[in-house]
């Protein structure tokens, strides 16, 4: 009886730890996602665009084409002395989201970025993976700079979500590593 109970408990634990995944197939790639994410159809002009909706109703979008977002985070930092001149010329300037420092030469721009990035090979291509330094604030996604060429230029690919909670961020990062491009 003791062994039967242990066997039942072990079976229950194994079944609970297995995550439900599904394969989503799009025109140019396949991806494996955890949970019940739903495909989202969007209309693009010169790119294949679309996405999916997570279980928490967050949107993850993709763009396969020549104008895909590189997921670069541009931070503009102003020295206080130059900002005074700008405001003097343009008093309506909104400074609420500006980074203002006293000495620009002593500043590392990376310290002000909300996302971090690293590079991996996925589906045989170099990929830039971006994720927030703090969950819930920033972009979680991937960017491929060159998947081929078209009459409009290099084919690029971006897939990303914004301000995802920790669970969706982790699931998206796992899914990104399963991307398989169709030839």
C-alpha cells in the first residue's frame, strides 16, 4: 500500500510539473509557447506583421520585413548648462522624462537604460535578446538583423512585448529560443 501511494504521488508531481505548450505557426516562422496564447492577425504594408495575446491579455507583436524595430533604447542625456539654454529658447519644453546631469563625461548611458541586452544564436541566426532590468517595466523581445534580402533591402525580424509581468516575460524569453524560421 505504501508503494502504491508513493507511485500515485510521484505521478501527480510529474504531471503537475509538465508545462502545457503549443506550437504557433506563422507565414515565416514557428514558435512554441507555454500556456494558452492566441494568435493575433495584423495587416502590414511591406512586412509580415502579427502577434499573439498572452493568458493575461498582454500583446506580443512581431514584424518580419525590412523596417523591423531594432529594439535599441535611445537615452538622451543633457548637461544642466545646455538645458538652461534650450529652455530659454523653448520654454514649452517638457523636461519630465529628460535625464539631466551636471557633467556628461562622468555618465555611463547604460546606467539609465531600463532594458538589458545580450546576443545568442537562434535558428542559426545571430539574435539580440532584450529584457527589462526590472520585470514589468520595459521591453522583452528579440531582434534579428539579417535573415535574407528582398527588393526593399535586408529582411529583419522583431518579436516583443512591453511591460510584461514576470511570468509572461519568462514565458516569452523561453519561447524566443524555440523560433524556427521557414526557408
